[in-house]
């Protein structure tokens, strides 16, 4: 199978249009704050995955309901306000966003999804939102993907985009996406929004399955700060514009499609970690020797959420000793006499005894902006896991103080 | 019952001596780094509680073993190195510390406990430790409590001490203690050491029970950063110097004793929070309306360990919205439509709808260095909990980077 090539851009597949504008939710007129993505084709199917937080923001509750029927034509998004914990009015505001967008696009309201991201617990200011919807519907453009990607940012320092073109039955199929997220990010969905548009021909159920596989190996494998947000949403639209045989797991090119979807989502997820609030180091955590994959995963999440480990990574403190401490309290099965830890290929702890690492090589790793920590939990079990995370710096604290 | 009065000093009860010296484990000669506490009475009973971390430092493993018989005459302590994750050599080093101290004091080695605190995973430098033991045994003093309290500090900015004098059967009984701890602190024992000496007459089993009660309402109710250390130890020695009837739960003054022990430990625990690494605000968290005390406790611990909540407290961000987010993912039963949150007596969220707090009063609270957050989880249940914690600042990150 040919490995797809990825482009850092939100290329819209044929039959999609998008736009991003400054509507006035954010004070800074240089910052766009509303986006709209529209499929012009009636037979567009849609799949979504959403936060596991019990407090779901008003638009999340609405989208989950609408996506049950498996079709959707438009997504209206605002940044600057999460419309979460906003009571009955928040629900009305989300409904109004959908209705106004539907009216402007002459679509049934049940075909319009809504996303919001930003501060929690603040009432929506609807005047700019209404103005934004009017502006967006007038500016939809087949090349508008990157404008949409910019408009969904909050504390992100840059837009996050990825696209690829694959062949299904010899027909070119475009798959493009964007996401946002930099803080309140943890496995099982982050404070993040992600949208993927493709002109592939596929039914809802298979799109849902493919999306779940792709999310489980991408957005569900990252952690910035361990806080699962109220608004996390990943939505994929497929508009059947490409004239190939309908994709199913039995289709000879199914793997091409799944691989490309995995690839786009993984690329977007890694861009979230690389833009983690205040981050200076990208850390890949790998565990093996656990009694189960679940145990390996639990250990890595505990490590990725330890203040002491994360601040140690930020500097050059040998955080492996703090990881040992975490392994001891995170309630997974370990052999306390048989833990191995490597930084890249440098042994730090072998059979629970400190190694004597090559100081020069170690210093180089500790001062680099990306390294891998390998942990063996020592049980002899087959359980493994991987998690992508970052350090916690003074800048992270500054960003979140006000 | 008369409420005991507490003094900020480690007053040694009659029959105890202590000392603190600079032995050379820490580079700075101004900083003492070894302490010794000794009971001169043969019938001294002892009780201890230790970290729940699966990685227990070598001295912790040793102390737990020795305390099974319920008596102990001396505690030798070093700061600057935790002797944790130090393999077979660490065990030998802890044994040598006990043996040398026993030799100098002419005590059986099974009567000597050892504590270590500081960095994990570094081999002990035993030359200064040996010198320190010799210095300490020559300098033991009935007024040496505060010297010992100073010598056990690591990132603490000040010694933490508390003493009281009560009457049992009309006989004055002294109870004095000290502790250390500022980071790697979480409920279920912190990176902390605490020692309490009393001349009360009590048997081991009752001392153990009383200590457990006191720890559960003090050191187990605090959290700095959610990291349970490998070395946490609370040790209480009672030397039976005071000529009262042996204390049992049936003794008419049992409650006086338990109250004083609770009070000393609570005071010491609060001093740990007030000296939390980089802290600027002391936060008392109170939960009610949970289906059980365990649920209430779990919710508060999740809140106290959220990066976003803690950094919000550090500034003036209305962190109540982030607490709502935590309640949604921390896996406790809540009524998402019925959450109440107050800052002191200011309503922030009523029935899950943002209140309109008096801005001036709220600003005053957010800028103060101590306030209480009341959370009602809305289930109508009887479960309650309390937890004492602090904010997370840029200074916390700086302290832990290197």
C-alpha cells in the first residue's frame, strides 16, 4: 500500500466550502472568531465523537442528538466562548446559531451542527454571533478551509491543518481537516475541536467505525494537562462526490482510506501537543511489560499528569525518578524490583537500580525539544501503550492565571 | 473539655533529647541536614504510619519492620537524599545508619528508626552521614527539638513545629512535634516526615489507633501537587515518663489526649500547605451533597490536582468554571443540573447556573491569601469531605525544573 502524503493545509474536497471571519466575540479585530463549513451535496453523511465529560456544553448535547441520523450539511463554530455551563439560555443560544445558519443556507435545521470553544460559564453574546453567521454565509469559498482553521483557535498559537489525497478505485479522493486545542487537553478527548471533510463515498455506519479507529490512535493518545473539557468534538463529513464504489471494510481500498484518516487525525493530534500551552518539549511515552494494555495506558496517563514529572521535563531534572514515584502510586501492577526506564536509547534505570548514563548524551537529550521515554513495568506481561504529551512550564501557569 | 493551647515550637517532653547538625549532605554549610531524636526511657512505645506508594524507600521498609514490635528509642534522619530507588546499596546504607546510631547510643539496633528525605534515585554519600551521626550523638539536648525540626527541611522555607501541654489525671503531659514537606504532597501521606514525642503513658496498640485517627484528619486531608512520595512517615514516640494511669479509650481523659494529638498533627499539616512550593493562596475545599463521603473526597482530590484549577487560583481566573469541568470527568455521582459553588459566602453557581456575584466582594476574596470553596454536588446525598490545598504558581514550576 502506498503511504499517503500529507500537506499542512486544510484543503477542502470538491463539494465543500468554508469561511472564517471576525465577528466580534473576541475583542481583538485581528483575530477571527467564527467559522462555517458547508457541504453542497445533499447525500453528505456525518460521524462525530464527543467529550466524555458529564458536563457537555449546550452545542455538544445538540450535535450528539442530530448526528444520530448520520447526515449533516454544515457546521457553524465560534471561538471565545464555550457556551458551557450556561443553563437554559445556553441551549437557546445554540439552537439559534443552528437556526440562523440553516435559514441563511436554506437547509433544514437538523442538518446544521454547532461547536463552541473558549471560556466556560459565560453567557454567549449573541449580537456578534448573529452578525458572524451572516458574514460567513456570504463568504463561503471552496478555498476557505484555512480561514476556518484560523477562526476556531483560542490559546492556540497557530492553526492546525492537514490534508491528503488518496485513490479509491483509481479515483482521487481528498481528505482535509483542521483542529484546535492547546490547554484543557487530556486523553479521551481534549478541549479540542476537529473537523475532517472528504469527498469519499461511504455510509454513516462505516464512517463512524473508521472515525472511532482514527480517534483512538490520535486524539485519545495525547495529554497536555489532564483536564477533559466540556466541548471536545471531532466531526467528519463525507459528501460522496468522488465516483468510486461505496467504501466498506470489504472494499479493496478500505485500508487506504482508513490509513489516510488515521494519518490526518494523528498529524492534527500531534500538532496539538506541539502547541500545548507554554510547552517547550514534546515527550513520547512508551510503556511495555504491563499485565495489560489498560494498565500500561493508566501508568502513562498518571505520569503525563504529574506536576512534578512535567515540571522536571521542562528543566533538566532527571524526571525518571519522579516517574518511578508515580508508578508506585498510580494503582497498576508493577514489579518494584524490575523497572527499566530509558530516555531514547540511554538507560536510566535497569532492574530498579539507577544506571550510569553517558552524561554528555543524556544532557543532549534533556535539552532537546523532543525525546521518547521507554518504561518497562517489569511484570513480564504483554501490555503496552503509547501517549504523547509535553512539559509544564512557567508559561503554562501564566497563560492560565487570568 | 478544655481546648488545648498550641505553641509554634518543638518542645521535647521530659525524657527526650534531640539535635540537628550540618553533616555535609547539603552543599550549603548554613543548612543543617541531619537530625536525631532520642528517648532516654526504656519503656518507650512507638507507632508509625507510612507512604502507600509501592516504591517505599529503604528506610521506610526498615522502619515498618522494626515498628511491628511497637517500641523504639531513637530516630535518625537525613535530608538532601531520600535513599529511594537506590537498590541493594540503599538498604545497606539505611542499615548502617541505624547500626552506627545504635552503637553510639548503646542501644539495640532494632530500637533505632531511620528516615531520609530529598532527591530520589541518588546513591547516599555515607561519609558525611557517618560524621553527622557522631556529631548528633554528642550534641543531644533536651532543648534540641527546634534544631531537629530545622535539619529535616528540604524545599521547606521554614521549620514546622507545634507543641502543647495537657493534663491527664491532673498530671501535665507534653506533646511536641515537627514535620517537613512542601512538594510531592498529596493525600494518603505526603512527601513529608513528621515526629511527635510525648511523655504520655500508653500502650502501643492504643497509640497506633490514636495516631491513625489524628493522621486521617490532618496529613491525609492535604494536597500540594498530588504526588505521593516514596518516603512519607509519621512516627510518634510515647515514653511513659508522666505518672498517670495508662491511657486507654476508657480512661476519662482519653478524649483530651486524642484531641491534643489531632490538634498537633492538624497544625503541622496546615503548616505544610502554607509552605507549599511556590504557593500564594491557601484553599479550603468543602464538598457536600455527594452520595457518599468517598465520592465527596474523590471530587475534592480531583479538583485539588487539576493544573487548570490550581493555576486559576494563582491568578484571579474564576476557577469555579474549571471545577465544574473537573466534576464532570472525575467519575463521581453528580447532578449536572443542580451544582452549587460558593467562594466563602459568595454564590458563584446556583443550580448549575452562573450567579451574579458582588464583583467587589468577589475580587477581594480572589485576591486574598486564604478562602474556602464550598461545592454542593447536587445529589441530595449526605456525603461530605474537606481538603486543604493551595494554588500552583510559576514559582512552583521554577522550583521543580532542576
